[in-house]
């Protein structure tokens, strides 16, 4: 078996085609390196998204378990004893003005 090149300088010269050969080798290696980096980055992003989704699902399940359905929720009354209506203001009874103090 005979070597293809007699010396290291002949190897790096590539028979006069060194520019094209080494440019092609470097572009190929950079492309492969970029692919490996992108794959690693995308894998981390995917695992992070899965972790966030699992955490969200767990929070939602815990929220559903902790929620109790109360048919008659407690009603807070205002200082004059009236319950607030849907808009949050006190219901007026006949003869009274909202916010008026009774003597």
C-alpha cells in the first residue's frame, strides 16, 4: 500500500485544489455542528415546554379538587344591613337613600 501524499504539505495542498477541498470540508463540518447545536437547543426547549404543560395540568387538577361548589355562597352586607346587588351597590329599601345614616 502506498500513501496518497508524500508529505503533510502535499496533503494540505491537495494537488492544487486545496481551497475548494478545505472550503467544502469546513462548510460540511460547520453545517453538522450547527445541526447538533440546533438539535440540542430544540430538545431543551421541548422538554421545558413539556415540563410547563405538566405543571399547568397538575395545578388545574389541584384547583378542581380544592374547589367546592356552594349553592348558597355567603352574602356580605353593607353597614346599613342591606345586601349588595349584582353591581355591588346596596339595595335600597323604600324610604331610604343609599349611604344615608339612620338616626
